[in-house]
C-alpha cells in the first residue's frame, strides 16, 4: 500500500472526510490507494466493524498518517458508554460519534479523558424526516428546532462537536454554545449527484459557507469511475468563492 500517500498539503484538505463505507478492510485499503494523496481523513463506520474496520483504522492512522473518524453512534447506559469509549480511545483516533443524549455525551467524554479523541454528538440522522420521527415516537416539532435543541444540550454536556445535516449548519453555528466546537455534516452531495437515502442535503460549497468544519462524502466518491478525480472535484468546490463564509 505504498501508494497511500501522506503529507500532501497541496492536494488534500482535512475538511473533506471520505466515508469508507465498503464491506471490509481489503476494499477500504484499495479505495485509499486509489485516492492516494487527495484525501487525508477517512470515516470508518458500523458497516465495516466486522470486516476489519478497527484494524484498517489503525493501519491508516499509524502507518500512513491519515486522520480517522470512527462512526459508531454509541448509545447505552453511561457506564457501558464510558467503558467502550475508553477502550476505543487507546487506538489514538481523531473523532468518535455517540448519540447526542446528554448522559451519553457526558459518559463518552469521561471515557475519552486524557486522550485527544474528540466526541461528536449525533443530533438527528440526515436520512430521517418528520414522518420517520413520528414513527419513532419522537416529540412533535420542526426537525430544525429539534436539531438545535439537541445540539445545544449536547454542547452543554461537553460534546466537542455535532453531527448534523448541512441544512441546519448555519443555525447551529449561530448558537452561543457552538463557539470553538466542530460541526461535521454527512448528507453532502455535489450538484447533480444521486441523493441516495439522504433527505436533508446541501452541496459542499454551501455546507462550508454555512459554517461546517468537515463534510463527509461517501458514495459520490467510491461509486465514481475515478474516485480520486471525484474527490479532487469536491475539494475544488470547497475552495471556491461560493464556499466563502460571510463576515
């Protein structure tokens, strides 16, 4: 895997996180090889957990200097979350997701104590709409209002950042509690891309302009005929005038 290059600031930009949503570590390494020095930050989620995901995270981090976002969306009683996070923190990863319930966030922060791994709280999944929330017996209200409420509560519980759709990014960035905290958004699709199962989306440029720190992109990259070219096109859009944040 000598082609998984590192330290290429002229190409890569860690504001772009590529989701390695492929079945196993072998395919994940193959994709990282294709992307080479264009990508410096990768997300590894539940779908690869039984396919060598932790081993891949460690290899990309330790051998190739990549940053790693472990997307586990942990949710359990506080003691269990704390112990799970303490175990994961030993891998020297960069981001870990938990659900945004305050007791979960507090437990995760305790488990990560003394480590550099940052805890990101999930507000409402970007694949959900109001009908989905009704089916899950989530309290009534506009999704944006619920996301803002969950984000504020998670920040107050100590979350280092928030996972939210780009459509809520500007509103979250306006919260007083968001100062110095991260906003990381899935549900980002280049103009003309297939939305897949995402329902609350925006383009890379719009997400960055709205105050997002990192965007997560998967299928538009790994389904592309040339994944590296697709990643570079997203990076170009993120650096375009349209991505400039208003003063």
